């Protein structure tokens, strides 16, 4: 790929880096819809040299996406998700004005096939019929692309098209301003309210913030912040191996349901999906997380409907609507035997309880590896630099390995020294990162010595997450005892340069800008932004399907050294209903907001109450005990060292022996 075309790719990625931040698109709400305003203050005309050795023009609009029909002009567009009521019919009407004429010296650049990270680079495509039409297309305006549902929230993707282009005249008309009226009729507000109240949970609260324009417009008063449903599906013989994880998840505040394959009806993908569907539709506490335990010989998988039909676990979480948005965060603990499961469970519990044998200095360090590819390494380097710039502002220490130049920290040095996050972008195969020389393979993963210093790893490369393979690269990371990784996200099929690096940027936006710290929540929110940025279609569905997580998607990933807590609560509480006040402060005695506090009992398993601390660091939990018991008080939160304390429930008077 020539340098000019590379600049096109980097420009497309960087222009949309803050696509949903404040910019030229704003909105205001009405009772029967909303109005979107587009105000373009600056339009730049640029020239590029493409792979066919011809020059082309492009228009650069702030934070715009682009049209994506192969071979046709890649004109700028804006896409926005909006929430709409259940049952509503949606119409849009656009009013453009202040249309300016741009005489272009060269034809407009045509949209190209994505550039794969493996195999041949597709040839340059220009739809000559489209470029021979002496008319302005498309007409400036807006349209509803499609509607979808995500865990009780109905969404519509609105595409705003401010640019019209005549390829024969080489003229672009740009609407500097546009008002788009989005109106709905036949809204079923009661149904909308019921869905919100049933399916809202802390795991999905905020999932739409910063992604959906009118997020929060359909709040019908305070919904239930808790509970969080956590469903584990496992082969029967491994049920007891999961006890430490189930007990820990419950103690920190999750409602845990462990179900065996005999209870589910077998390990086929259809049987497991049917059971999850019933739980979502009918259980009092619908699951927010689902953890599948075992490789594909134990629990099956789906063949995706997106481009290339990727092997996927996404469908297990697609339980509302006919779209491909996940309504549940699904992950797979892909282990081959009970010994691997025991070590993974121990690794997860140790990680979340912060009871490592090592110190915690490694948790403030992240590591980035960029491709050695001679034509595309700049893409990976630019995207890694974007991520590093973002997280360094938060106190994260970063180092890297730029493989094209052979400069930076060697892989084994970084990993064995301890890193909290590891991000790779480049070439891969089913059993290795393929850009290092020699390859960094499954055997190298198993040879790591990073005991109790296990990172979250994300690999933006081909095939490294093909969990239908005997032991793929992604699986090896979670099968390495107390070494390897705490979780690994990777693709089950071939990936693409621009699309991979767009998704990587969105992951860092979500997990460091929007308080989505648990791994599958952050990754799924990133996919949602990717959808709005890149547009709907088979390639976008492919990306939803092909990136899967090996490990437990409910893990809250550390990004800094955990802060110690000072927690105060009564040492003794009386039997009966008792309002227990718990105060949570940091090491500087400042209040800690949004810490999850859970109270359980040793003997009476019906004692269970949880809540989040307020701005003053306090929460009052009603504890109902009927007999003397030991009470457990557990406090957790992002980048916090968990507090695991206790109290006694005793009669208010009289002796207790």
C-alpha cells in the first residue's frame, strides 16, 4: 500500500476517534421524538494518491464516518443511535440549508474492500457506472438504517448525509446546516417501562451513555440498581470445581446460578441457548452475565451469519430482538480438564481478592505490541499511540514493542515482569502472534513465568481466537495455571487493519472514559460504538461475532495499583431487621462512591443484601437475621483492594453461648 493510501486509512480512523464527543451533531428532545442538529463549521478538501496511481479528492468533516458501498464515492456521513419506545413507528424528515458548492479538481475517492491482515490485498475497485452518472447523489437528508434491541432498550440507527456529489462534474454540495426531525407514533410506553425495569442492572447501566444520543430519555424513575444475575453453565462433573468462584461472586454481591449440562438439557449450542433464553425471559433475576465452562466438545458454539461465518459465542447473549446486539455479556472459560479449571478459578479469585504472592506495582503498567508488516505497521503504531496517550493521563505506565523497527521491550521481558494489560495488533494464526521473529506461540505462553502477575490480553489479529481449534492461542493464555492471562479477547477468523484498529480505539475509549471496567462490558460497548461509526452490514456483524472472550467476562480489570479501604460498620447487630450503616473511605479518609457493599451470613443463606455507596461513601443495608450468626461484609470496586470483614448477629438482650 502506498503512503497516500495509508494516510487515507489513518485519517478515517483518527477523524472518528471522538465520534460521539461534543461536535457538529447535537440534539434536543420532545415528547414524541427528538430533533438532531448538524452544524458544520469547517470543511477541508484534500487530495490523495490511490493504489491505481490516480489522484482523488476527499472531504474532511469533523468526526464524520463515511459511506461504505464498495467502489462508490466514500462520502462523509454521520450515524447516530437513538433510543425509541417499544411499538413505535419511526419517521425522519431532514431540512438542509446553507448548501455550499465545492469544485473538486479530482474524482472523489471510492470506498475499498477492507485490507485483511492475512492473504492477498484486494485490488483497487472503482464502480465506473457510478462515476459515469451525471447527477448529484445521494440527496442531502437522513434515513433510518435499521432498528435493534439491547437488553430492554429499543434503538434506531439514524444516518445523516450532508454531502451530495456529481462524479461527472466533480462537484460536491455540502449542507453546512441540517435539522433532522425524528418522530415516533404508536409508542407503547408501558411496555417500554416494563422492559427497562426488568432488565436494567449495574452491568448495563451506562452501556448506552455516550453511544445513544438520547440515553436516559425513557427513565421512568429510579429502577433497581441491583441485583446482578450471574449464570454459570458447566459439565456436571465440574460443578464442585466452580464452588470457590461461585461463593466469591455471591459474597461480593452477585446472584449466582450454577447449572449443569444435565439440568440445561445437554451441551449443544441450541439447548444451552434455549436455557439462557428462558432465564432471560422468565427468571425473577434475568442473567446479566453468562459464563460457559468448557471447550466446544463440552458446550457447542454458533456459526455466525456475518461475512465469513465466524465461529462465535455471541448468539448465546442475543436473547431479545432479531438483531445481533448482545443482551447478556457472554464469555467462555474454555478449559480442557478439571485441573485447568481449578487453576483458572483460583487465578480469578486471587485476582479479584488481590491476594497475590507478588507486589502490585505491575498493575499500573500496560504493554503494546505493533506489527512488523512493511505496508501497515503505521496503523497499529498510531492506534497504540492513541491508547497510550489516553491512559498515561490517568497515571498508567506504558511500554511497547514496535516490531517493524525492532525497538522496545521484548515480549517475554515485559510479560514475565508483570503487566496489567497487553495489546497486540498485527498478524496472527491459530497458535501464535505471527509478527515476532520467531513467532510467539502457544508453547511460549505456557513457558511464561508471570506467576500472580496475569494481564488482560487483547489480540487484534487473524485467527488467534479460533476456539474450534484444538488449543488456540487465546485459550492457551487462560490454561497456564497461575501464569498466562486472566482473560484473552481475540478473533476466530481473519481480521482487517482499519476495522481492528477502530475497534481497539473504541475499547480504550469505553474502558477508560466511560467507567466500563469489567472486560466483556467494555468490549461489548466498544462493539456498539463500532457499529454506529462503521455502519450496519455483514462486515460489522462479522466483527460482533468474531471477537470472543476466553475467561470470565465479569472480571473487573485492574488498570492501577489497588487502593486500600478503610471500612467501618457495627461489630455486632441485633437479630431481626436491622439498618446496617457501612462507611467506606480511602487511605486519605476521603469518601469512596459507588463501591459495591454486600452483606451475607455464614449459616443462613437467605441473608443477602447489597448496595452501592453514595457520594458520602455510605450505604444503609437492611439485614434480616432470625438466629445468631456470623455476618460477612464485603466491599469491592474498580482499582480497590477488596475489604472482607465480619460482624456478629446476636440477640439484643440475654446471654448467647
